[in-house]
């Protein structure tokens, strides 16, 4: 798993764009492609895809790939730059703001995947419906246990990560699936104040005039 976090605020801001995240996801999972090919995945024009690819290349997320065929088409591939975000107490304001911006972009992309899965659930084959899980659990543990749990989950899913497991290595019938994992300490919810009797009485008197 990627453990080294992003730290360049300009790079994180450049990445926090839905089309660029879609393009990078396409290249990381399916390998090298042209601007026209990634444009179809991102739902944008080839010229827009070319612009976004250049921006991704500027900050080291993608690079030129070896040509194919007659070599007339420009191919792009993702680099090994990790996409982890590690919030640190010593983060400066610009770094923290950029990290939070990218986290929100990641969450929007994840929510879109979840909504598509929910919308298509009834049309999935029975074995995929039975294997699907939408689970939320409240845990009771200390910080060391939370860190250890994160490491255990990472080790568990590592053999199945699509970027490292080719279609040839996976069993017949394998397809892309998604694990969305968030581990964090809960923050006490702020309880809104209840109306007082005086407030209700005043409102009642106002209404009787």
C-alpha cells in the first residue's frame, strides 16, 4: 500500500479536479492510453484531456509512455507517485488546506462510485449481489489499536489491488470492485439547544395578536 503522503500544496490542488482524478484512475488501473482514450473515461473532449494530462505531468502524476504501433499517437502512463494523504499536526495552513481540498475530492469520487453501485445493484448477477457489503461499524479502541487495524486491513486487501494485479493474474470472472475504508476517531456531536418554555410562550402570544 502507498504510505508516503503527498505534501506539495500545488500538486494536491492540481490533482483535486474530477476530470484529472478520472484520468489518473484510468491510467493507474488500465495502463497507458492516449488523450482520446482517457477523454472517453472522463467524459470530456480530447483537447481538454490533453490539457489535464499536461497538468498531471507537470506535477509528476503521469508521464510519456513507450509508443505503440507506428508511434504517431502520444501515449501517457501513470507514475508511481503515491496518492496517500497524511494529515500532520505540523502542516502549515497552505498544506493543510490543500490536503483537505484533495480529501474532499477523493470523497466525492468515492461517493459517486457508491451511488452508481447502489443504482445498479438490482441488475447485478446474484453472486455479486450476495458478495456486496455496505457496512458501517462503531468501534471502541485506543490509538495504537486503530493504527494496527489500519495496517491489518491494508495487508488483507493488498493482494487484490487492481493496480498490482493484472487481469491475467486474477481468476476468470474477476472485475473491478472497490473497498472504501475510513478509520478515524469520532468527534462528539454538537447537540443543538432545545427551545425554552419562555420562547414557546412568547411565540404563542405573538400568534394570538
